C-alpha cells in the first residue's frame, strides 16, 4: 500500500503527457482548417478534425 501515492502520481503524469501530445497532434490540423487559403484544403482539414475529435457516446 505504500506504493499507491507513487503510482497515482505516475498515472497523473502519464495522463497529462498523453493529453499534451494529443493536443500537439491536433494543433497543426486546426491551424490549416482556419488559415488555409485553398477551400479544398480547409474542407479536408475540417473533415480530419471531425474524425480526430469525434465523440464516443456509449
């Protein structure tokens, strides 16, 4: 039982790292979806965002 606080702390660090990595992966797609001059490229980026950020309501 004395290892429980250490495990919880490590789990929190892993969760925060995973969330930050996910945000860094989505950020360039968001930038393209907003700032691209080509309408087709903007549309493709928005479709990609819809796939990446779809909700899983189960």
